C-alpha cells in the first residue's frame, strides 16, 4: 500500500478529491527522497529576483508592482476557481504585474525540474497524489520562511496581524523546528464521527455523548437491521480521525503528544488501552457493517449514505466526496468522540481539527513577496467566504462564515469547533511520519484489530514496536512537540 495505486480501482467520483485531501493530510505515501535528492544541489538562480517594491499600508510586504507572479495550484476536489478569483484581486492591486497561473495534478513531476534548475514558481498548492515531501523540502532548505506574511497586517483589519486571524493550530502545523513557518495550510478540516441526523431521528435517538449510549444505540440499530459503524477497511488509517481525539479525551492531550514524540511506552498508556478496547467492543458485539474490512473509502461512504450504517470516522471533505450518493434529506453531521466515562480528562466536545491544503513559497522563487501577498489576499474575509461557498470547506481564516447559507455538514463542523473551544487536538503523526501512521498503525495495527484478527493488547504491542523502530531509525527526521 505504499502508493496511490490502491486507490486506482475506485469509482471515479470523488477519487481525486480523496487523493488530494489524503495527500494533504499525509495519508498517501509519495516517493519522498526520489524527488529532492537532486534539489539539494539546486543550481544557481537563472534570472534574478525583482527589486523590492515600496512598502506602504496597501503594500506591507513591499511587492514589486511590475514583477510577474507565477502560481501553480493542485487541481483536485477543491478545483482552482477559488485561487483564480484571488489572482484577480492581486491583479487589481498590481495592474502592471503579469500573472502566470497553472493548474495540474502532477505537482511533483512538473515542478521537480524547476526546483532542480532553480526556477520554481512563486506560490504552490503542494497537494495531491504527487505532493512533494514537506519534511524533505524543509530539511533541504528549499522553502521561504512565511513569518513576514504572518506578521503582516491583515487585509480586513490593518491593526490585526495575519497570524491573529487564523484558526487554532495553523501556524504550528507549518513549523518544523523552531519559530519559522515553512508551510501555510489554507483549508481547515474537522475530523470526527459522521452521521445522518435523519437516520438518528428515525431511531428516535440523539447523538450518543457517552460510550454506554453509543453501544445502546448500536444495539437498537442492529435490531432494525442497521449497522452501528462502518469505515474504509482497506484504508483503516481513517479510524484515528475519531480514535485519536477519543484517546486525548480519556487521558489528556499529553497522551497524543507522547505518541507523536515517539516516546517509549506511549502506546501503553491506560487511555490508549481503554480506547482500543471500546472500539474492539464494536467488532465483538457485531456492530460493524458486514464486509467493512474489504471496503474502500468510497464503498464505506456509499454504504453509510445509503443508510446501512449509522456512523463513519472521517474528515469534513466527506460532504463533497460523498455528494453523488447522499440523499437530499440526509442531514449530514459530525460529532465529537463520545465520553468513555466520568473520569475522562477532557470534556465532551473535544475534537480533532487541523489544516489541510498546504501552500508553499519556494526559497528560489523569483517573487516570494508576491507569493506571500497572494496568500494574504486569500486570507481576507471575502476570499475565505468565496472558498467556503465554492468547496464546502472552512478555510484557515477564523471566521468567514457569517451570512453564508451553510449546509448541515458545514454548520455542524462550525458548531463542533465552537463547542470544543480550546479543546481542539491536532495529532501530528500523519504529517510527521507518513509510513508509520498509514501502513503500520493504520493497516497492520488498527485494520487487523477491527477486523477481529488481533486483540487490543496484541495491537498495542505491535504498534509500540513500530513506533520504537521509527524512533530509532536514523534515516528519518524526528520531530517533537514544544513543551
């Protein structure tokens, strides 16, 4: 499962959408070292960078008003109109600048020669199945530090810096070691337990806030011939979307931090054991939809939208991706993990939400100030609303939904974030250690357990072994949460 080929057999609908999102989330492995081994020795800049423009209130990043701007956007589930709309705003601000816009799904193969030749574009949406490995890009000093953008005044309120207008975790996700910010995640994804309010209404039930309520509801559904849960059994690294915040809820966010830090015995924490045993109970009691272990993401989502199962762990892209099979009256919603019991360290409402859709400004860009200015424009309320309206996703801009007619799915995501308040967790395994998260914890660990082929105790032992190996592997860069 080391490449996207596993997804190639899926129905066309939504496939690009998932690959784009998955790659942005680091769920799909891409050839990591292959790409940047040559980049490290990138040749001398061919062509010099434009001179700085005049810094002013209108132009805080001192963009050269006549310098061309080259933008490359991944053409996936979000499309590219949101980006070209923002380009038009840039063009209006700098009428003498020529904008060279290009959309593609082949980010790596098209841009590798440009990186190697020292002629990369000024702004890249580094997403999709051919996403460039972010850890390698940062490690080889291929990116521009975006701190000047974060410290620039925001478009809507010059008294507020851009960094003060962002959703929780966005800045931290772009930092690897230290304070510099190398990547800007423009979309904002809410993860959790997705369900149909209509399906719950038919069972005269409300969303279960405790695990006992969850099991009781699954039992009630089973009597009606409906499964409690389904998930993409072929890609079981979806399970953490609800399982990781469940672990944090039970034991505190420091349990997830220890897991991310690859600390010895992190997976042996009682909160992990309790969460695994709770999920295993879903299998033991027959609450998982039959055939789930063999399903792709599209098959599991379709079974769910057809009402064969009540709950599915997923991210907020599922609304767009499952749209072709979702009934009009489905009322798609997202719930935070149920409480295990009254001893949980974090309150009900604790949820995982984090950035997606990574934008980068290459170190050898000819017009880095222009690339950052384009991002600053995208982080205005108007551009953010435009993005949300077009693609049914929140952006990194904290707000941008006032006055919009939101779908039930999007509104439930906004409500979930509001309820969570500061209790938003952001596990980093999936962008720090792709293989560990996907193939080992996901497929080999959780996939086997949820299919009933391994007990929680065996699974914990196996996953801890994988984590220890990753911690000792000198060929991969290791990251740590700041204390």
